[in-house]
């Protein structure tokens, strides 16, 4: 009798833990891609700003096009974003206008020759 109760309790506990596990059928939100066309010669560190939150995205190499991905926490809903590009070893920071973006959008940033 006691053994049956322990087995039943163990089964119920296992079922509850399984129900709390990761859901594999939840659709993954599409990434938001940032294409940086750095037409200047200086490599730039690119940051995304949302409200007071700022996060480094990566480095846009000079005289090239770089593909960066926004953080997962910024993948849902419509977002109002701003981008900051700091030259490595320089002081001419470039700041974008506010950009409104939705899931799956591709945002293109152009850093002009001379830095902005």
C-alpha cells in the first residue's frame, strides 16, 4: 500500500516536471538583421540602444559590409532602436536616427566616408 503511494507520487512528480520542461513546438521568432555598410576606413564598434539599454553588437570593418544580429530579447514586437558606431582608436562617434523595426526586419546602416 505504501509502495503504491510512493510510486503514484513519483509518477505525478515526474509528470509535473515534464510539463514544466522546454516546449519544442513554440515557433522561434525571426532574427532582426543589421547590415552595416562602412564606407569609411576606420573599423567601428556598433551598439544598439533601446531606451536606456545599450548592447554591443560587434565590429563593422572599414571599407566593407558587415552583417550583425540583434540580441534575442529584441526579437519580439515592434521596437524603437538607435545605433551608435564608435571608431576603434578614434573619436568621431556616429549616431543613427530612431529606427522603428518589427520581427524579421533587416536594418541597413550606412557609415559614410569620413565617419558621419
